[in-house]
């Protein structure tokens, strides 16, 4: 194998599994270290910089970082990254001195952001410090988009939402609320310099052809629309027996909301098996924990109704069987169909992006699935003035993806407004490596490995929580638990950096490494090398760090897979050929507090 | 020294031995020796070898004298018996341990000072007595603990850190052991576990006195350009004569070698020691030739490594002394104190 180029920004970035997995590339280990030092404000701002909504995400994020966490590979349970983010938000001090300053003299360019959800707000935050005049348009009376309308208050208290949304609005966004956009042509006629479409995926899927759907329509609601009407106080109760159809997070929110609004009995019915449900593991756990049954492998056949009143739903019984290729296929079990009584059905079976208000003759092209055709890097549509982000770009994702898109789109819009090339003028990615050595055996980070198990987030008393939709279920880590959980972080951003010409091949690092990551051996092809290391490197998703040829003709090979970054290789190295160096990645972004 | 302890977490695919233990169960606390010390690699090799043998850690007794080398038993086999004894007196203490409890596997760790200077007499006599033990010398040619004076194994003409040459003839422990009748003699290098680990395994199973001289560089005082015991010098001047591979009892011998290339030696526990000759003319069963070979190569500045001599039919001091077959602590009062009549009988036999 060729020697690894550690100055390629992507090499060590991949080692920081959480940061690599985060769409917005939040520097997770760095903010967890700040939490461990009780520097909550700085930890919060580091988050705010990259993901824009730390308080909101600390409660609602889909957490792509957690399954990626190295602890999963070394000791099963990941660090509670998401809930530590919340710790930073809950305990932060005054952040105003750290906020980017917005110039009073504008740069003369006006941008329109359509939809006031997370994507648009994040674009606004990135562009405002550069002097742009930012206009936001939304059909709802306030900003926040799906964060306000689709996430129930028992998961995301309104104060937390408003604090972070208002922070951006108060930077000087000109809001146009209760503003129904019915024509993109009209918007374009308003003459903004650039447009960002962040209108999300606002249409909940329906089953219009299922027998009885029309006749019992009065008792059937689309999940996200119903949640939205709860959020705005239009719906305050639901009675009788409720069936929630669907297996995603919206379904979990619908059933838990129903419980709180007075439903007599709530059941979730899912077409597929439990393990393949789209809902996050912890959402499913919380649902079951509140005593709501989840019935799996039951696709609906028809709505049963009498005199215009819904009686229930008839379901088929299936099982999922793996075919020759290992793909799951639904096969009827042959059991008799099951009838379940219901007074109300909530359908949470998926969402679509839907832009009927964009005329198809104004230069914005759509593909066969009705998604806009975009440049994936710049998020520019086929109309050069128009950019997309969030769910409206590539279909339903989540808030953290909206933030990530927004950073990219903001750079593009800025370059576009300044007349520069969107690709060649983009700021490059980069990496800095800074030695953490402070003395013979002292490091600027807490290198000792903490074998503690993941700490459990305390919850509100269930009786109280179920009686009021505004009572937040999770209480969050208190300071003490937060500090303990923070110690579990392995500091994967403090990298083991190897310098060939210093190595005397004494084997000290090989002997001390608790995870058997390091091998000195003859070079070879990757597949061959992986098989003959001290411990076989079977995780192909994790890179091998290979040195240049050493004096004996061998090479140093380190399997990055399960390194716990304890720094003992560097401590036991007599020549400093190993050093622990903090990697700081420069992910291109506008208007952050650090630029 | 490192102030943090070695994390208890280990590689998820770390193998278990026949006892269900991992290699990590044979470790001790983290070393306090200088970073990069060859002795730590020897400790790691012992850990690996003992784990591979599937002997419970508490069936080992580790004994040492004084010096950097003699500190190392603290850093391996944390759950075994051990005694850090008096300077140069490790052989006597080990002899006592072995006589009292012959069921223990004795590992004696010593250094070039502890063995070739203050302990030279003890060394010579434990070889003669054939105590059933593995005697390892961590040989770095220098007194590291007192800041780098030449030790008795330092080669003549080799320099110290400041460039001054050594004026004295070296003591070659391997030659000495061969001369006085050791039945298992090997030399190895701390930087080559592929060679060292099988040698330790074989030495532990050898019935009788097994001696391994391990060149183990001192990074602090004897790893410079003028040293003949530095990592670089040993790597550049090694002459590997016989590789000893270990084939456990339950594994079938399948590899096919050309005749004359290999020789299988049956070990007392039923496992096989496979000797692969890297030097065609070398015969690890011929004591005299081995002595001459080592001597010739030493004159050429080469460091001969590998299993230099083995007598597979060797016996130990218990056999010579015709002692009881069981460890003394397993004997009952009747056996240990047979009474005055038995004493009278013994006394009578001398009259």
C-alpha cells in the first residue's frame, strides 16, 4: 500500500466517526471536551456554528453520529452525543458576545428564502453577517417550519424552539408570515438576486384508493397535518380508539400526542416488521414505554364504516421472508384478516416534497420523481438564481441535513451574488494537526480510557407527562451526569500521527496498544495486509494507516478501526515517532462566528 | 513512566486460549521502565507465550534479582507468584521455589549485571544443577539503572554514549551455558517476537534448565551508533540459525519441508517443537559444534540467534536428586514428619 497522506483533510476526518457521519460535520469530540471542562457556552457556540440549532437538535436529532460512534465497535453503547449537545444548550451562559455581527450597511443584494424552516433559517444565519438583505416567506404565522408544526411540545418545548429561531430572526431577517406562495413566477418577478427554496416535504402520504377512505374521511387525518393543527392549538383533543398507521417517527409522535389529548386507546399498526421500522430506536422505546402497543406486519385492506361513521380497519396478516438475495419480501401468512376497532385513524406513512406552486416553464426542471434537478455540490437548480435545500431538495431527511444543505447553499448563493464561479471559487476543505504533548506523559486532553457504561437520561414522571402535552418527557442530563457521560468520549479527533524517520522499530507501541491496532510488517496489497496484522482488520469501512518504508524495509500499519486514542503508543514511544495531534477540520462555511 | 493505566478494553476479536482467557489476562500493570526499553518487549513476549500455552497464570512463579531487567516481573503475569530477590541471587531463590513446589513453572528474569557480574557464580551453578526453569537474561550490555556504565557483556571496542570504548573482554553467557552443560540454550532479540515467543514456550516446557539470552537494547544508554547492542546493530548483524516453531499437541503436523530442512522434537507435554534450520550445516544437537559456531560468528561481529542447542532427553535436578513426585505443600504431616524411627534409620545408614 502507498503511504497514507495524513494531510488529506478526509483521512483523519473519517477517523472522527461521529463528525464524519454528521451531515453538518459538527466537531463532536471538541465540544464534548468543552462540556467536560464545564465550558458550556463555548460548547454551545461550537455546535451553533456548524448545526445552527443545538438546543433543538439536542432533543430531536436523528443522531447519525451515535451509530457511528467508535464506542459501538469497542464496547457496544455509543456516547450519548445528542443528549450532551442538550447539556451544552441547557447550561450555557450568555452567548451574545460570541454571535457574529450583522453589518447595518447592507451589501446591496437581496435574497428570498421560501419557507421558514430549519434550512431557510440556517441560510439566513450564514448570509446575514455578510450584509445580505434576507427575506423569509412562510404560510405559517411564525418561523420554525416543521420544527414547530411536526415535533410535539413534549419532545421539544416551545421556549427552546423559539429561543433558537428568534436568535436568527433577530439578526435582521425580514419575515413575511401568513404568506401563501402560489406562484414561483410571481416570486421571481419580485426581483431578488437569489432564491432559496426550503419548503420541506409538506405533503403527507395518503391511501386514497383504499376502500372506505372517502366514506370515512371525516375520521381519518394525515399525521403531519394533524400534528400541525395540534401545534397551533386548533386541535386540542381526540377521543375514543385511535389507530396510528405507519412506522416512522411521525407515527410515534402521533400516537404519543393522541395519548396526551385524551384518546381512550391508541395502537400503532405497521405494515412491516418491527426491526425494519423507520422510527429511531429510542422513539420506539419511548412509545412502548408509554404503554402504546405496536402491531407489526399488518398492511391495511379497508376502512370499515357504517352510516358515514368509521368502525375500524381491516388488516391482512403477513410475514417478511428473506428471498435468495437476502431482500425481505412480504408473504401472507394465511391467517384470517384482523379487524381492529377505531374511532379515528391517523396516517403517518410517509411524506413527499410537493411544489405545485412552481410553474414548470420558468427554467426550474424536475426529474421523474418530481424532485428538482440540482447540482449536488452547489444545490443550484437549473434556474441559476434558484437554490434548494432541506427536504425540498432530495426528499424527506431531517433537521441536521437541512443545516448541512443550508451551509452549502449559502456559499453558492454568496458566490452567485458576487458573480463568482460556484465550483472553482468554493473555499477548500482543510485540516490542521496540532500536537497535544505538554510534557513527558502529559497531554492536553484527558487521554485515560473510561470504561463506564452509557448513562441513562432521566425522565419526567410518566403520569405527569401523559397528562399534559407541554410537559417535556426527557429531563436531560444534569450537570453531574453530563460530566460523567462526557468522559466516555474517546477523543477520536486527537489523532495518532506517525513520523517514519524518527522510528527505531523498538515495538514499544505494539506492546502497549490495548487494542492491538499497530503492526510492523512487510508491505503488501491492502487485502493481504488486512489479513496478517496483529489483529485482523476486518472492518473494511475503516482505513489502514500505512507508513513509508522504515529502516528494516518494513512498514508500520495501524488499523484505525478500534483505536481508543488513549495515547499510550505516543507515551511509550522513545523518539516521538508517535505523537497525539488534534485534528481540526475546516469545513467550508460562511458567516460563522469563527470566520 | 506513564501515569494512566492500560485501558481494560481490548480488541473485540481478541482470541481466547483453552482456558477461556485472553492474552490480556496474563498482563501486569503498566511498565515504569523507560519508553522504548527492549525489556518491555520481552515482557510482552512472555505474556503472549504464557497465554498461548494455556497454563493458568497462578501456576507460574517469576523470580528476579536486581536491575532494570529484574523490575520487569512486575509488569507481566499479574496473577502469578513472584519474588524480586537479592542482587545476583535469583538462581538460589528459584532453586528453593522449584524444590519446594515442582509443579510451578519457574521463570527467572535477570540482566547482564545481575547474571554476568554479581551473579556469575550463581548462574554457573544453577546451570550445573539443572533446575527446571526458564532463565531469561535481558541483555543490554549496560548498567542502565546507574546511568550507563559498561556491563560485563558489553563487547570490547563497543563505545558508551559519549564515545569512549570498552577495554574489557565480554562474557558470552550463551557460550558459558553451553560449556557448563545447559540442555536448552537460545539467543534472541527483543525486537523479534516471531522468534522469541516460540523459544519462550519451548523453554517453559523443556524438562530441565532452559536458558535464553535476549539482546534487549537500552534506549537511554546503549542505543547509539557505537553500540553493538542497539536496535540497529542487532538488526544489521543477526545470524539466525535455527527457527523453533511450536506445534501444540492437538494440532496435526501438516506442513511439508524438504528433508534435512527441519527436525521435529517431541516435548514432554506431547507437543512438538519444529526446528527449521536456516543455516544448513548447523546442528542444534551438537554441543561442541554449536560452541564453535557461536565463537566463530562472534569474532566476525555477528549475533547468532535462534535455538542454539537442545537436548530433548534432558532431565532436571528433581530426577538427579530422586525427590518426591509431588510438591511439598501437597504432602501430609505423616510424609513430611515420618518420626524418630525414620530418622534413626537414616542415621544408622551412615554408621
